[in-house]
């Protein structure tokens, strides 16, 4: 399956959900369905803030340890974006269904089940944010995430690497930043030095926040061109959605 070089999104296409969105980029496609805030069950409620319930469903089979770990990572990130104290004793449920993943002929996928799937985290996060926005749930800020791989030679860090590039890299990193340029999430796999991590952090902030060049040698997977920032993409699709909803036919 060929990876799409530009992100794509479809909004509010699930009629029985309060908010929904399908986000596709770099070979990944994720459907988000958001419901809430609704009254939580007595055993689950929090008297002072809302409960954010994240459910990740794989493209095939049933969820396992990897999906539970992804849910934990995303829940921690989304709780920082949602004003949970505005909705005491309520629950906001976010269901993320993976429908497409890029193929990697060099990796036996059955052997990868026990590992955290870092490359899919940006797609999950972006689809969840779009789903929350279509559900009219206010957010403190929007956020964007990127994937960065450090090759074996330590040169030319790869932004949005392919599945093969990620498998061959000595370390892979996922960084997410809010619209206030604050670090939202950070997950890494592999071996790397403190100096490499500093460069990855600066590069991730530049990619997510569109800052000036940091002096780090980089390579973009695909056409080697930096496309529209994900933050601008989220704003543009939501602006188009609002304009469509307000259009009088």
C-alpha cells in the first residue's frame, strides 16, 4: 500500500456518534468516534473532573497489550487538552478504530505485537483531536505530533519515516506539541545519546510548530519536501467544516 504524502480527513460521517473523524496520512488511516460528555456510572465517576476513556481497536483481531499501552499514552495527552474540571461526574469516550496500516515486507507483524507501535501515535492523536472538535468539546489547545527516526549512522534524521526506515533505524521518537508550543507527549524506542535526544526535541518542535531551521540535518520520507504543518491542516479542515455547516442552501 502506497503512503499518502498529504494528510486527508473526513468529518462527522458517523451519525450515531456525537463527533467523528477519519484521518489518513503516511499509510495510516484511523476512524475516531467521540461521545460525551455524558453522566458516568457511579463506579467510574470522579466528583471533581471528567473521565477521559480512550479505546484503541486494531485493524485486525482483538486488542492486546500494545493497544492498552497506546490508550494510556493517548489518555494522558488528551487529558491535558480537555478542560476536564468543567465536566465533573461525566465521561468522554473516544474510540479509535485503525482501518489501514502501511505494509512492511521486512517485518513479521506477529512478532511485533508485544511492542509499542510508535508510528501510529500521530495518526491516533490527530484523529482524536478532530473527533473532539466535531463533537463540540472545547479544548485548551490543539496539538500535532510527528515521528522522527535516527538512522544507524546518526546522520540525516528522518521525519515521517516509512515502515522500513523505522525498522532499520537505531531509535524512533514520537513528539507532540500544543498550539502554545508546549511539549505534550514524548515516546521513544531504541538507543540514542543525550545529544541526539536534544536534536530530536528541537527538530520535533520545528516540525510541529513550524519554527526556523535548527541546524539539524534532516530527510523527509517520500518527496523530501515539508508539507503544510499538521496544525494548519487541522485548522483548515475545521474551518471548511464550519463554513459548510453555516451555509444556507
